[in-house]
C-alpha cells in the first residue's frame, strides 16, 4: 500500500527502461517498509520469468566470500535479480561490492540493496557508476495512506486516529498497533508492553550501552537535540561519546537546528520509557524542560520565540483549547514591535472585536507603554492582523485606573491579596486580539501564547502575573491546569473580561517549568486566598505541599534544589531558622522514620529509602534491592509517598490548605 515512487522505480528497472539504473539502493529506518519493497521486486521479477536471488546481510558476517557464494547465480544467469536485504549489517563490503563483485554480474542482471544507512557517496562520484546507480530514501507513509493501511487491516475508523498519531507513518508500527485492540472497548488505545518491546528492537536495534539508551530517551522527548541540551541531561563526558553516534543513526535526521528522530522512533521510545520507568520518564522531561528554560533566557530577542516553541513541544499532547501548545514555526506571520502607523488599525481592531471601551483602553496603553505591544502581520504585508500587549506595572496610577477598568480591578486584587515588595512589579497580558475569529485558537493566538510564556520566562523581579480573556469558556480550563485560576470578572463597556492570575512568589518560574513537565501533575494553587494577610506563605496549599514533598524526594541528592522548595514556607521550617534547608531535610527524614508503625509502614520506609535516599540508579534496580517484583515495588512506592505526605502534614500541624 503506497510506495508508488519506489514501486515505479523497480518496475522501470524490471522492464529494462533505457533510463533505469542497474543498481537501486533503498534506505531508511527499521520498519519503514524496505523489506516489503524487496518482496514486491521479487514478485514482479518472478512474474516476468527472471530468476531471483535473495541474500540477507545479517548472515554474511562481513565476509566477501560469503556474499560471492550466496550471489553467485547472478554472475552466471543473465537477467537475474539480486536482492540484498539488511545491508547495514555488511557495510564494510560496500566498496568491494561496487569495485569487485558487481562488474562480474551477468548481462542484464539487476541489483536492489536495502539498508538502514544511506549509501556511500562514491557511488555517485565514480563516473562509471553515476548513471547506473540510484539511491531512494524510503519515507514514512502520509496520514491518508496510514489510514488506508489500517482500514485494510480491519481497524474501525474511530480508532485509526490514535494509531496514526502513534505510528508516525511507520508501516511496522501501524501493523503492530493494529494487532492489539484497546483493552476495553471504547477506551483510548495505548500500545502494550509487548508491542513497545518489539518496536524498540525492530526500529532501533541493539544499543552499544546504557548511555546510548539514555541519549535516545532525550532525543525522543525533545523537539530538537543539540549538544548543550544533551550535556544538560547526560553530562559532558557522555555527550562527547554519544552525540556523534546519534548523528549517524538512520532514524535520526540531521538538520540545521539539530537532531530530529523519525516520528515512529520518537513515539515508541517515549512510550516505552513511560511504560518501563515512569519516574525516569518524568525526570528526563523535567531536565529537558529546565534546559529549555535556560535556552529561552539565554536567547536573543529574535530567537526567543523559537526556543519557547521547543519547550512547548513537550506539551503537544496536552488538552489545551484545540491543542494550544504548538511547536511549529509560522514563517508566514511576522511578529514585530508596535509601529506608529499601526495604532489606528489596532484601535479599530479592538473596537470591532471587543467594543469601544476596549478600544479606548488600547488607545491609552499604546501611548503609556508602546513597548509592551507586539503586532502580527502576514509576511510581505504591512497590515496588522492581530496584536497583544504585556504591560509592566510597579505602582498604581490614577490615570491608568480611570482609563482601564481591568487594570483597576487588577490593582485591587494585588493590594488586597499580594502586595508588591521593593523592586517587584506585576505583569499583565492585557490584550489578545485578532481580526478574524476573536480569541479562537489559530497560529496568531498561538504566537500570542508563545510570546506571553517567553515574557514570563525572561522577566526579572516579576512578583505576580495576570492574563485577560473574554472567551473564558474556551481558555479557563487550560489556564487552571497551568496554575492560573480565574480571579475576577470585569465589565468593560458591557462586555465581560475575565482575569486569571498567579503569584510567582508561591511557585517560581523554575519550579513551574519543572512541575509542568511531569506527565501527571496537579496544578499548584498560585494565588493567595482573599482573606490572606502579609504572611500568606505560612499556609501552604495541599497540592503545593504534596508536590513539594515529592520534589524534595526527587532532588534529595541535589541540595541546592531545596533552596526554592515551597516547603520552606511551611511550618516544617521554624520561623527565623538559620539553616532552613537543613531543617527541611531533617523534617523529611524524621517523618520517614515515623511512618514505620506497622508492616506496611516498614515496607513504605524501605521503598522510599531504596529509591531516593540511597539512590538506586533506576526503579527496577531499587525493586531488585528490595527483592520484590517490579509491579509490587511500584505499589509500595505509591503508598509510601502517600504515607510520607500525611506524616509531614501531621508534623506541620495540618497547616496545608485543602
């Protein structure tokens, strides 16, 4: 199914077309369909009465005598078709094949090679071979052909989308996925462990070491992998070893931006790691997320949006409004600062989208903070098609309150619940307006989101952040999951504008980026309750407390990570402590000892100690140390975390807010 260009090439060769090559080299990653094309060539050759000689490179041991013996009929019988599969296993024979063996073939013999690696450049550099040889990269199937293959396998139409999204155009992945229906009829499909094991073996093959496997785990999660990212996750020595190796893999594409894996390999490796070791899966994502944050902060203004997009790739499967998180480039849209000639168009756009009162607020802010505005226009056009503004405010001004009721409401919230300290300021993404489909997800709204996130990541001294949407029904759930609850609704000229906010003093940007990267994470309450006073940090929200405990365990051997722990603001640390980090670590150890009140508590203590305190390298090694099956170990560990959190809550006087 599909593969029309490759089949057409083979058909021309077998028909003896004047312009057809005598040697074709099909290359691509494992499972992409190379062997199926060889079978097609064999079938077509047999139909025309040609003799077919099929050789598998896995059994040649790189010995030219074995290849010469296996392929001997092609030297004796004219018109023979020689097919050599798995040619990557005998790459040392490539020069010998070209220079010594192939010139001995019988008249009108044809050769088709199939391997994972691209061919030697000497094929085309040699004038004698340049017109007799062709190489064809076998690409993934497109979505239409993927759906057709699944339909031919009898997969119901409503299930095909999940299979296609997972397989990334790999025929092998599609076929294996189709062989395993959903565990429960109507439930979302997920690949089983057997499917993942088979795919890893077939798509990737044997790996030289555990370090190479860890490098692939990074490549599978990151949108693009460059040496600095790999170094941030693996360390200097390992990066020097594996980055050159990654560049040579047939399922990794080398681009100007960095390394991209084949979609099927990416999906398989990520799903396999999540199945094998969920904790490591999250740890890899966290490290990539933190490295991406540093890349955003270090980027130039021109590159910052691209770096944000790479961070957003981690969340491409999260359920924002119509998949808000998007990592794709938008070359047809220009993101520029505000120009004086843009102002009349922006005011009109705001009036058309949100009414005269909103237009008046825009007119105020383009004068007051023109640098806060970003304007989007289609490439080659000067006409704005959308705009946004992220205002920076450090003190309330009467004229701002009078001109913009949203800003008046925001200052009321800050002064009541989260007063700014010396050197602090607030940020508010005040406007998000596009000329068509007001606040509906689109490339324009995605760029607005990207710019907003980048502004938060790069800001210094920002204590609180707000964002404003008129379409709260569409955006509210996504913002809540990102830790920004709705705080107020403001009437602006008869239209309701909804204000969402967070206090970065309750969860820093670094903590948010780390927390957001985890595959399952409970949103942390990031805005103090309305009744809070100036010591709002003395009461820690229950979700934040739980996440703080888990983060303390995960970073136990990185003490500097404790310096930003949300638990430092909890009663676990005495007020005025000269060493709050040491007090916090002591509190965790004390609670860990205290949970040993019954046999289940003893098992919980052993699981937590083996996993985090004495730091086994993987969860499976921790299970081996404890002498229990991996599934049993995971149950013990989940219950152990719950017990530890409850013990710490009791130790802190149950001060975490529910």
